[in-house]
C-alpha cells in the first residue's frame, strides 16, 4: 500500500513518473551536443571516401591486399549509418514519443549499421597496416561491438527491456568511440613525437605503431568503462531508492 499522496501514473501503474517521461527534449543537455559532435565528425571523415579513390584514403592499404580498400569503404559507410541511428536511439524523448520509429530505426542500427560494419571492421583490423598491437585492439573492438549489439537485439526480442537497454548502452559506447579515438590520436602524438630520437631510435615506423596501438586501445576502452560505470551508478541509485521506500513503509 502506498503512503505517498503522489497520483498514480497511468503509464507505469505506480506513483512514480516514468524515467525521462516528463522532461522536454531541450532539457536533456547532452542530446544536441552529441548530435552536433556526430555530424561534425561525419562531415570531416566521409569526404575522402565518397569518390571511391584509394589515393584519397586516410588509411593506407597494405601492399598486396586488394580487398582492403573496398572493405574499409564499406566499414565506414555502415558505421556512419550506425552512428546516425544510435544518436536517435539513445534519445529518451524520441524513444518515448515514437516507440514504433524507435523499433524500426533500431533494426536499421543493427542490420544496416553495426553488423556489416563490425564484420568489415574485423576483416580490416586483421589486415591493418598499423602493427599487431593496434590490430589486436581493433579486432577485439569489432568482436565486442558485434556481441553487445546482438545481445541487445535478442533482449529486445525477448521483451527483456532492462537488459536490452544495458547492452545497447555498451554498443552505443563502442559506436561513438571512434570520436574518442581521434582525440586520443592527437594526445599520444603530442606525447610521443618528442621521443622519436630516443625511445624509438629515430624509427618513424615504430613511433607510428606505438601511437596507433595506444590510440586504438584508449579510444574504445575508456568509453566502455565510462558506460559501465554509468550503468553501475544507475543500479546503485535504484537500490538506494528501493531501500528508502521499504524503510518508509
């Protein structure tokens, strides 16, 4: 029996408002910056690949690997679809006001975004030109991206929406980690380039592989750790609220 005077909510059947259900979209301080950041990243990243000219690629194809550039372009195209759709998918206002669109866009995110991009990403990771450390990181990133997204989709199909949300937040973190990757590339380049003549013995190849290896690992591991921390933080809040509710009865 409830002891509060708060009116019963017709959507949830409880005396509590649905999470995010009453907050207008413009009061979500992260929605617009996230969309803007994704748009800026795509405007910067896509043009070299729109002409399908290997000479314009920012990632050099390994010698003798003829399929690398087509796979890279496919990966970039599908990953761009994933990035655009996941911005809408994590927007609480959109999910609550347009559930049918949320489900349909979610299928686009999975089947026209992450799954083909992840498979292509795994292929180009294993043949990548940036050394074994970066290759291992990129391959693990692709595998986890696929696993998290498939798990999230399966949870939605099973109507286990709490688990669906957790897996998709992890998938979202890896989808957007490419932006973090670019930031870390600048950080590690600034930190390591002064050591070219000392630590790396003047070898620009060794320097480049070190920067690439550190960039790839920090680029996705940190966003994933932050996402997991955020999920655990939310779980802690729910547990504390539940304990307070029981104690108040």
